[in-house]
């Protein structure tokens, strides 16, 4: 069975400083990994997706994530936080062989002025 | 059109009411999904339709009844709900066959309150 752990339930940064949201996963096969963002009272929006191509994945709004198989991690980063980045972020792992998908518990990002 | 739309935005219903949630996409996607999301929790998958056929039912109670009349439209019929069913109901679609490795595009959700 696969699983995903978001290591921080809440991250607070100042505007203009770097963002790091951490995600570890376990999967028996080669996983697909996603980061989604959810602003308050909105649906989820895809930030980026890893599917065994380049290990450094660039997404929308300046976000990127690096797939590290040896560490079973897929951390999300952004060099400079903006106030509009304040939202809930979900890391998702899915597996073609099992046709299974697991959401992490979510990380709430707060951006201080 | 790259949107998934959901109506209504908000719904309040009593435990004896029957109501329906509607989801629509015009991106030519062949798979559609229903999720339930409680406050401060991740979405929980309820149903997946692939080519208008139900392919995944995650042991959802029968008071929730999905329907996919065509490839663009997905309904969720609600009957005899309980207060604990109050949640944000999200619809999503994906391009191909409903494999859970596909990228999903989400609607804004319907906020349901059961009194």
C-alpha cells in the first residue's frame, strides 16, 4: 500500500522569503506525485506533477518540486513567497499498478506581510 | 473552456429532503470524479466514472447516488442525509480513462449543510 506524509501541518513565512513544504511518500511501484493548492472555499488547483521524467519539476506561480527517490521525498519550494500563496497545499501520490491515490493531510501556508 | 463548473455553490437541506448536485465540464474529458471534503481535511474520493460508467465506488452509503448522463455531466443525488454529511463536495475531471495517475481538474465545490 502506498502512503504520503506531509511533515508540517502549518508553515508560516514572511513575504519575500523562501517557502519549503515537505512531503514524504511510500510506494511499491514508480509513483506519480502531485502538489495541489486550495485557496479558502475553492476547489483544488494543480501546481505540478512528477511522472518519472525530469526529477526537478517546475510548476505554476514559481513553484517547483524535486523528486528524490533515495529519500522518498517530493518537497515543494518557492524562492520568494507572495501574499497570494497563502492557502492549503496537498501532496498526492498515485500508483498506476494499483490504481490507488492517497492525499496527504495538507499543509496550511501562512504568509506574513 | 478549461473549467469544471458546479451548481449550486451552497445548499442547505433537511434530513428528509431530496436534492441533487450538478457538475459540468466541456474539456472533452472522459473521466469524472466526486469527492467529499470535511473542514481542515483532505478530499476523500467517493466515485469515479470512466466513459460514463461507474468504475470506482469507495463504499459510499446508498443515500448518495451518482449519475453520469453523458460525458460532460455528472450528478450526485442526495436523499435522507445525516448532519455528518455536511461538507464541501468537489467534482473533478481528467482527460483519459479515470486512472488515478491522471491529472485531475477540480471544480469550486458545493458547500452542503444538512440540518
